[in-house]
C-alpha cells in the first residue's frame, strides 16, 4: 500500500502545475459524499481522480470502507492504472466487507480471461491476496487456467498464488490438484516460472514439513540447474535453497552439481553468494578429500567470503555469522585469511565481537604470534566490553593451542602490569582457566597475581583468585591469611565468591590441617548456620560431614570435595545411624517404582510405606546423639498398648520425661541398631536425620497437546515447607506463540485453590517448554468429588480455554502439626467405633528408614510395641480440614507382608466433610 501511495505522490508530469500530492491535502467537509458522487461520474478522468483520492485517504489511515460498492463499480474499465487502484482498494477492505467483496468475483473471473496478460496476472494475484473464504472457492477455476496460461508472466504469478491459497485453505488446494500442477511447472521452459514454482513449493513444504512435496531427483535437479543461469537473483536464491535439500547419489553427481553452482560465487548479490556457499558446503561432504577438485573448491570458496566483508556493517555482520559457522566445520577454507578478520577502529561493536570469535577459531600454531599481538593491542582500547572479550580471547587461544600457552600467559602478565583494573581482573579469571587446563605448569605467576589481591572488586575475579589460592595453598606461605581476609566480609560477598571461598578453605584444611582448623570451623559455621542460601548451606553440610567422617578419604580423590562429586553421597553423615540409607539426606522420600495410579483412600498408607531404599553399609557405631536434636520415635508407651489401656498414664517414666525429650535411661537396643529389626526399620537409634520432604510422584501428562491445540501440560503435586505446590511443565507444540496464561480450579473435596496467579512471565515459543510452580491453599469452595482426590482444572491462554482433571495424592494434605499427644492418641483410639476402621495388607515391600520417610510425609509414629513376635506401630496424621487419621501397623519379622489397620477419627476442627 505504501508503494502505491508513493507512486501517487510522485509528479508524473514534470511540466504540469498539478501534482498527485493534492490528493493528500483535502480538508473538505462531507468528503465521503463528494467522493461517492465523483466515483459515479460518467467521465473516466473524474472517476480515476476520485479513486486516487480514495486510495490516498486509505493510505493515511482514514476509513473509506463506506465507498466499497462505488469503488467496486469502477472495476469495469479498460484503463490498467484505474484497475490497479481498485484492486488495491479491494485487497485492503475485502476482509472487513466479505459479503460485498463477492460483488467483485465476476469481474475477477472475467479479467482472468482478458487478452492482456498483465490484466490476467493482476486479477489472479489480487484474488490470491484477498483472504476471504467465500472468494477462495471462486478462485479455483481462474487459477487453474492461469497455471496453464500461454504467457509465462501469468504462469509465474499463478504459481505464487497457489502458495497463498494453500495458506488460506490447504485442503482445497490438495483436492483441486494444484500441488501436482505446481510440480509440473518445475519443468517449465521459462526460468522465472520454475523459480516461482520452487519458491511456492518450498513455502508450502515449510508449513507442512512431513509432506514430501519437493520430490527431487536427478532429472528435476538438472532442470533447476538449467534455470539457475537465466532467472533473476531472487529466483536463483530460491533454487539454490532447494538444491541444498537434495542428497546426491554419489560423489560424481555431487561434483557435477558443485561445478554448475560454483559460478554463483561471483554474483553481485550477497544472498546469492551465501546460498551458493551453503550448497557447496553440503555437497563437499560427498567428495573425497584426496580429490584434486576438492582442494580447488576450497580455494574458490575463500575469495567470495572475503569480498563480503567489504560491504556495509549490517551485511558484514550477516556474512560474519555465516563465516563463523563455516569455519567451525571447515577452518581450512579461511586459514590463510586471518588478516581480513582483524578489527578496524571504526567497526561497530557487534562486528568487532564476531570478528574476535572467528579469529579464535582460526588460531593455530602457525599464526598464534600474529593473533596474540593483535589481541594485546585490542586490550588497550577504550571500549571496556571489547577489552574484556579480547583478554578472554587470549585465554581461549592458550587453551586451544597448547604450544602457545606460555606465550599467552606472558601476554596476560604484561596486561596485569598495566594496572588497569578491569584488565587485571579479566586476566586473573583467564589465568585460572589456564591453570585448570595445564595444572602445575605456570605457578610462578601466582606471586604476581597475589600482589593485585586488594584491587579485585568483581565477583568473578575474586572467585578466580580464591580458587587459585586454595588450589595452590601448599605453595603460598600465607594462604590462610589471604583466605581469612576474604572471610571477614563473608556475608557481603556474592554467592559465587562464598561457594568458592568455602571450597578453597576446605582444600587448605586438607593440606594444612593443624594450622587451619579454626579457619575451616569458622567458614563451615558461616556457611551452615548463618547463611540463608540453600546451595551454600548444602555444600557446607556435605563438607562438614565428609571431614568429620574421614578426612583422609576426602583428601585422596580431589573430586571428593569439588562440587558435583558423587563420592560424597556415599559418606555416612555424622550424627546419623547406620539405619539411614546413603541417599536419605537428599532423596529420602523418592520411590524407585511409584504406583501406577493415584492411590485411593484405602491404599494411601500402602503407597507411603512402599518406599524401597538400598540397605546401608555400616561403617561403625554412630556418635551419641545430642539431647537438643530431634529424637526418633521410641516406645514411649512403655509396656505396650494393653498395659496402657488398664494402667496409670502418669506412672510411665517415658511419659514423665516429656514427649520431645529422651528418656532418662535409654535401652541398650537404641545404642546399637540391629539390622533388619524394628529399631533399624524406623530409625529409632536416637540418631539425628536430615529433614526430608514428602514423596513427590514423577510428572505425568495431564493435558495432551492434541486436545489443547498444541499446549501440553504435565505435572505432579508436592508439599514443600508446608506449602502444597502444583509443579507443571508447559510445552508449546503448536506453531504460534502462547501468552496470557491463567488457571482456575473447580470446587473440590478439600477446597484446593491457587494461592496466586499462574506465573508464566515470558511468551511460550513453539517447541519451547517452561517449568511452572503454582502454590496452592485450601480456602477455596468445597464440594465432594468422586473420587475424593479428583481435581478439575481450567487453563486459559491467548488461544483458548482448556479443561482437564487430575488426581492429587492425599498425602499432600497431611499437615505438619499432625503429631497427636500420647494421652490424646490413647483416649481417641479407645473411642473409635468399629465402623470407622479399615484393614488391609501391604505385600512385597521392604522398609528402611521408614520412620523418617513417613515423617517426611507428615505421618508421625507415636509409639510401638511387640506382641507374639509382631512389631506394632501406631501413627497419626492430620488433614488440612482438621480430620485426624490414626493407624496401627503390624510387622512380622522376616515376613514381607505387613498388616495396616486404619482408623478414621473426625476431629472437631474446621471439619468440612466426612471421609
């Protein structure tokens, strides 16, 4: 439209006093009425002038849709200029006036049979651009005729029209056989028709990747290569891109195609050159490297790529991005052209950075001296970001070309001597990487690095320096003093520095244990007790337990105290019992084989108990537990439930000691856990376990993409730190971007509702997935569902609203204050009626550290007793709506079958329903 407006604004007659700009300056009142009268005038010139005014008004944003019938009446004319203007108007307003656009169909059909090929092409092109379903069905017959028109201009226009029609109604195009006709046009005698047919088929294939539209064979390829020499530059690009998708049969065919494509490398259009390079790069894979032509082709590829770098900066950048990919695959093409990638002072920063990256990729032992001299020069420029990149580039060269490492280190030391703060800091970061690549080789520079310790203020540089001090602590006399200086402001440092400082001091302790014991205790205390950062705290706990258990073993493999080491996971944590699984601290509630379906109300305990962990390997007796730590559940009911039913509650020493305190005299069985016994099973050895979260089932697909227009939702439920969470993965399998997400729950049994909006902060692009955690509360409206734990969800985005249902595990609703007092438990147990009891068995389950696991899911063991060789366990749990659940579990030693009796008691507290 803008193009037409520009044409209207041009002065078509240099000598005339009037220009087309007059159409944009009218300020008359009742303009629409006047235009309507002029459009219906009998004079052709006046009518043409009126249409120009209408187009001008449309161009500047005025609504002239009211003139639609009058403009359509002007289509019946032999004047080509007037017809173009009317067609332009139709393309703009047909979508908003589809019913009135039908009026123009007869004229379109008539114009498609006009003797003038320009009018025939104009008619079919306009019909293709009018995206109205009602008109497309009338387009088929004229389009079929134009595809077989005798004039090549009409045929090439019709070929593009097929692609536009396919975008509107793909099924119609296939039913009418237009795709087959389009394939036939590849064999057309006119090169432009061939190019447009290829372009149309490529566009259709791009939107339907599974369709085999471009059935390329040697005969078709030969026709395309023939047309390549005669069509326009854009036609050449379409054909070359199509050739790149062809796989030759053998190296002879590959060489033949390369020979016919090679002349395109000298084309003036950079897009043609890059398309030709893409084809040659692919077909070179088929050529034997010892072939003479292979070497010749490599030499021919370099000059056109170098020539592209003499264009304007924007084109240079595009060329450099492509060259970067090329040198990653075949650096030998440009290995002798290093100088063309040297940065110029007036290059934009994006060009400089791209050239810098290519220089590093082309660096080799033969040209490293030249590259280092250039990089050192760049490090003295005024652009701080570019200087940083240049210093980093020196380090990358050292790592890539081992023979140049010493020269690179020398260059970096020269840069450090400049005392420019940001240069020094980048150099230290780079030297750390060199130390890691070449250990024990360049330690002589450490003294120079330590001289600049006080000037470091960037987290990455401070972390790098700390790593160097910790790694080579045995070679630095005052390493403890240097690290202690960092420790003074530990909480003010960034997380990166804190983590590195913790690791460095632990390394120092392993190398100098007698001198740095206080220092390591101080950093471990800061990391574990005074820090809110979970990563820092977790690493501190791991180091603390590792050092407390076996410092010698920790020192042997360096990876034992490096982040990410799996060796640490098998160390027994100090203060824990042998009954604890090696992975209990990190994955206590994770099941190897989660149940296939969400457990029903009766199977809930079975699901929670069916947690299989590998039995631990005992390494020795555990240290005594501190009285201030959390105790395992002991036999606080003394002589068993029977004695309590008829005995005096106040006479039990265990009760007198208080529920949270250890008994005055601990039984001998607690000090030495017995493998396979109940004490071992429920971790009753008095040890202190790591706090564990509730079991969280693996994610399952809740909403398939086929039912949600490309949106797939998979998820699970978890309870973390007392908050119920809905953890979801949103995946966009559609072709359009998804935004504006929202979520809503239907009424449900426990009043579950979102505690906040669904936080999807960025648009979800095609083929992208995003993790979303939605906190939930239980203050929503209540309605009993079937099954009880069923949850109906509605998710909205910019495309539509989608509905699905899922089931949440009841264990998510167990609250943290579900540990019933012993006296209350006993009284409640006696009062439970028989009709509120249910009994079932758990088969083939192996329970280790079960007490901790159950407590992680807020199922609390109140007491135990042994009767006739059976261990009986009593637990309590409390739901979010105040309902209490009491259980008795009977365990026969050596028998894999466990009997659980579940008793439900309705506690008068926020009761909303009865289970």
